[in-house]
């Protein structure tokens, strides 16, 4: 019984913790990627708004 506990403590727990950390890192990476995609979408929208504003100003100028 004690031998089984030692085996579990030395081999299975560290592997389980490692797998958990790897999954955690992957989910963080996905979240960061989603955040970056949202930022890019926002930047493109702002660029469109600025170009439309400039076109409007040019139309009103003449």
C-alpha cells in the first residue's frame, strides 16, 4: 500500500500537474490571440472611420 502511494506521488501527480499547466498555457495563448484579433479589427474600423471623415471633409471643402 505504501509503495503504491509512493509511486503515485512521484510519477502520476507531477505528470498530471504538467499536463494541467500545458493546457493552461494553451488556453492563455488562445485568449491572447483572440484579444489581438479584436484589437486589429478595432484598428481597421478606426482607419475606415478616419478615411470616411477625411472624404467628407474634402467634399464639404469644395
